[in-house]
């Protein structure tokens, strides 16, 4: 708080109106007759002096009253200034304490910054080491190369799983699971044949129309172990089927709710057989989409880079 500065009234004698002495124009002696005009002149002079002094007294009374009011105001201002000075003193003391605390904090922050700079340098060195390790590992992985499944020496896709692998709940092993150049999976045995260990289901009684591959969710014992997977290419299980291979679109097939199926295709051909099946619509293989050219491959089936 800033103290207020009040100007004090400058008071001097010159500000007051002083009384003048009365003037008696005529004097009288004993046993001397007093003339009326002289007596009246004396009274007139006295009256003038008295009236003049009365005016001066009234003026001085007003000045004194003003001086008293100003003195009272100045006294209040002095009191207020004293309080403001005390408050300012307290603020100054508080600021001095805060400056001392800030000085200590600044010193601590400077020490922390120095420590952080050291940590940053250490981390930078650690990151550099990690980057070197990543580069070395990348080079090592690249050196391994890709392992292909080959049909009579020609790559037909990347090896995903080797001999003895299983798909779904089936207990029948397939020697190689392969990923085609369009990211479709298929299983090839040592004779170059696509896997055909599944069943096609039809709502018709003669295996005509849309065929379905059983999907997960079937609880019938004869169906559950042989459910199909999306993104797979499969050989028809029926040797007499005009369509030699089927596929399920990758991550786009819709599982059809359970429905009544009245015929099936399997290794024994087309048969009347009733099942309730959850299934995926099976589509005739399209090599442009799946990257799988047919239902069998030239032998020998080998693996290598």
C-alpha cells in the first residue's frame, strides 16, 4: 500500500487580519467646553475603528476555523499514512522472505537441471546402444531370409507350419501349412494335394446350390471337429465334384445362423444326410484372389530359402 501525501496548510501571520489601534481625533482639557462636533467626531472615529476590528475579527475567526478543519484532516491522513507504512513494512518483509525462498528454490532447480542433463546424456547413450542392437537384430533376421514351400523346386508360398500341424480340432495331420502370395492359407501334404478333410453341406437334397463349410459354434460331435477357417483354400472332399477347390474370403465371410442341411459332400460323394449347421458360404476357388492355382501341386514337396 502506498501512503497518501497530504499537503499541510501553510499558515503565517500574514494570513490573519490584524486589528488597528483606535484613533481619537480630538482631545479635551479640564474646564474646557467640549464642542458637540468634536465629541461626535471622536465617537464616529471610535465607531469606525470598532466596526473595522469587528470585520477583522470575523475574518480571523473563519480562517481559524478553516485551519482547524485542515489540521483535523491532516491528522487523519497522518494516521492513515502510518497504517499504510506499517502495511508496506510487512509486505516488504514478506517479499524479502519470498526472495530468500526463491533463491533457495532456484539453486535447487539449477542442481536438478544439471542432474537431468546428466540423465539425458546417459539415456541418449542407452538409446544409441539400443538402436545399434535393433540394427544388428534386423540384419540378423534379414539374413535368415524367408522359408518357402516348394513344389518340384518352385516356391508356392511361405511356410507357416511344418509337418504334424493341425487345423481346428482335426486329428489328421497336414505336413505343411502355406501362405500364398495373396495372403491365403492352404494345407499341402507330401503328395502335393490340398487338404480335403472336411464336409460340404447343402440345403438341397442333391448337393445343388450354395454349399456351406461348418464354422465354429457347432456342437454336433460329427461336425465340431471339422470346422472351417476364414482365409483358407480347401480341396473339394468329393472326387466327383465339378468344382475342385473352394475358399472362404479372408475376414469378410459371414457365419450363417444354424439352418437345416439335407445333403452333404464328402469323400464318398453326394449323400442325403440331415444336419443343423452354422456355416460359411463356400466359394469356388479363384486363383486371382487366393493365389492358389489348383487342387494339387507337382512333387516333390520340399522347403527351403
